[in-house]
C-alpha cells in the first residue's frame, strides 16, 4: 500500500523490521467497527475486494487477509476516501501514485492461483455480508514489515498480523464515529489497456470482458513464476531459492558434459534408451510444483 506524497521509504529489509519494532503501538482504544451493510451490492464490489485480498495478502494468515478486507471497507466509509469498494481499491491506478500497489505494478497481468483466489473470494463475500475483523478496528493503512514508509510515524500503530502492520488515523479522525460516509453502490473497474498487455484465453465467460488478473496473459518480458503472487515469492513453501556456488556449478556442468565416444561403438542387441537428467533437473528435482 502506498500513500501519496508520503510514500517515501525510510528503510527496507532487515533494518526496516528492527525500526518497525521501535514504533510504539497507539494508546487509543481499538474500536469494533460496524459490519458492512448494503442492499444490492454489485458483483464488481466483491471482485475488487477479492483482488485486494489476493494480491495484497494472498498467502498471509486468515486474519491477515480479513484485516486487508477490513481496511478497504473502513476506507469506503471514511470521508477521506472514495465511497465504493472499487473506488478505494483502484484509487490512483491511472495516476502517478496508486493507493494499492498491485493496481499499477503489473501484478494484475498474472492470472491468480485457483486455491488462493477462492479463499480471497470467500473472505470478500463474508466481509460484504457484514463480517468484521475486530483485531484492526478502524485501521485505514498497512504496510509490509520489511519497509518503513514515512507515514508510519504520523499514524497510530494498531496491530501486526503476519507480515503486515496496520495503522489508524490519530484522534477523532480515526474514531469509529468518523466513518460516516454513505456507500454509493456504484462500482466500476478501470479498463485494462489491451494494446499494452497481450491476452490469451479470450474474455471471461461470465462477463464477456477481459477481466483484470483473470484472462490477461503475462507480458513476454515478465520473468516471474506463473504461481508468483503479486510479484512476491511464496515463503510459506518449504522450498527456497538457492543458487549453487561457483565451484559446485562447474562440477555439475562437468558431470553432464559431452563424453568421448568409443572408437567403435557396437549397438546392443536389446537396449532401452533412457535420457540422462539435465542440469536443470538437478536444481529443481526437490522443488515443489510451481514453487
């Protein structure tokens, strides 16, 4: 998540985690927000909320996913933000700075993994039906714990769930009574610029349109794994990316180099041909499918 002019990062990596730990939690109470209630919620609202949960917290714990949904719905009811789900999620997506990074960093060009998408869709449906994630209260912001955005020091730190740290506005602006905006019920998803993004598989069979993150094919220059979520390595898997040391690399290459053929090779009368494993097979044989 980014936040306009205050998006500048003060730290990244391990240093950021240490710095985040020094930021005290807010002394203001964590209030329980009212459940989202609206008649005839458009299907796009659930789609936009599902996208936010999936691309922002696809492999976070269940409560971390629900907390992201809560932040979106909190913003919908706060006067400082658009009063629709898609309006909140896609705010700034066609401008220099977007509020949710996945809407402008190319993540939507990668089709989602079915299982994680189904989970995000379920959580979105439940949130729009009134379920509340009480742990983050009136939070309207969050960021990953491996960065420290400048705005982290100007807001009230509420809670950390998984790798995300959640914040609320200080004072009355962040109290439950400040969330008084009425839901507009008008939900539209910005069009994908098809001229810039190659497609495959045709339009969504249910809508007849090319939907973000569903039928848009990856760019030919995109080197991410097909199962990569929002450009992030899935660290919940046991497999870890490991590059061999230079010496080990040379040994592996030498072991699979061209062998000198015998002067007169005579074919066996009964032989079964088997292919020797390649170098790539040695590096990936222990990896889980799609890791």
